[in-house]
C-alpha cells in the first residue's frame, strides 16, 4: 500500500492576498512589472539559478579530464519568469481562453528564441503551483529554464527515445499514446490534436500526460491550430484537476521538450507531465524509504481509478 504521509490542511494553500513583485507596480510600490494592465509578461529572473552569462560547457570525451572536472564552471543559461495575468489570485486554470492562448504563444516564442542562444541545449517551461510545491510568490506565473546541457531526466528520455526509434523504426511516445488510446480506460480527454491520460505506471497520486497526436519536438513546432486546441484542452484538464476536491490542488506542470540536438529532435516527442502529491482532500504523499532511497514508487490508487475520477468532474 501507500508510502505517503499527511500534511497540514491543504485548504490553506492559497491563503495570501498580499501584493508580490509579480503584481503590477504602483506609484508607492514598484514591482517587476511597471504596466497596470497586460496580456502576458516575460522577463529574466533577478535571482537566476542559471546565467545570465552564456557559453558552452565542456563535453565528456573532448579535451582533458581537468577541463571537465578540475575547475568550477559558470552556470551558463537563462531563467525567465512568465506572468500569466495582472490578477493576484487564481492560476493558469482560471485564465480566460484568450489569455491562455497568449501564454501558449509566449511559451512557443520563448522556446524558439532561447533554443537559438549560444550553448543552450534544453529549454524547460514549467509551473509550480501551491505552497506545498515550494511556491513563495502566489501570483499566477510560471518559469522557463534554458540549460547549457540536457537535464538528467530529459537526457535519459532522449537516449531511450533514440534507441527505440533505431530498434523499432517508430517513436517511443507515439507507441505509448497509441497504447493508451487503444486501452481507453486511462484516458481523461481526447481532442483533434491532443490527448490526456493517466500513465499506466503513474508514480504520484495524481499524474497526467498531455500529448500531441503529431510528433513535434517542442512547443515552437506546433501549428496555429494545434496551439489553439492546446490552450483549450489544457484549461479543461486543469479544471478537472481542481474539481477533484473543494480546494485548489498543488501541482507541478512540466513541459518535456526535446534537447536541441538534431538526433534528439528526430526521436523525441513533446508532452506535458502534470503531477501532484495530493492523495486526499487533506493529505499529501511524501516520499518514503522505498521511493526516496530506492526509486521504487508505490501508488495508493490505480491509474484507471484516477482517470475515471477526472472524467467524472463536471466542468
């Protein structure tokens, strides 16, 4: 059975109404955003984990070991903040469609621009929502990291995708999408261009993958029609997530884009992974011994049951 534990009441997740640096500035209180109203704002993080300097990291096997490991290296890259709305409260799921569509366009545009910068290998748009996910600024926003390397999870997925394509002649994510569509009982919603499902081996109490039907490496490669539907189905998905309980659900929403190298882009497939540790209305799952020490996840609920609950939510 489950290896999780309980947390303080989840109902207090979004209890702050105080202005933060992501709210529009006023004459008496300056912020990162000088305009009183806007559609979407993107700016560089003032306290970045990466960058703002750009450069190319040493590659294993090229040069001496001292070049790779002997000296500290700069944290090349970029960290950007994407502010979804002037409103202090809410989340992506509460945005009107037109604003959500603008955010999708911003993600795509920034992905294209950041991918072209010197030394950038991987672009990662994401949103952490709720204080139980470590959020300290509750104004609706997300972030984009541009790494000078393929992040470890992306590198593993890229390697497996390349190997699967070489061995079978078919993209790995396409195989998974086909299997989930054929099974049907783990599907949450299906559109013309996108489908969302709870994966067979879900690790978290709430885990959903949103996948385009067409193989594309990243958000920038989506057509206008695909971006239109993405904004719509993503809003529907988030409303179902929040409809499970009476209070907002904390989550991490992570866009898995392929690294920018040509071989990875031939094999990779854009998808969104939304995960939440929320296992009940007032409980969160914590990683216990099997999960934290051994990486062997134990889930309390079958994937088919979670998908059924999400389908039943009235939106």
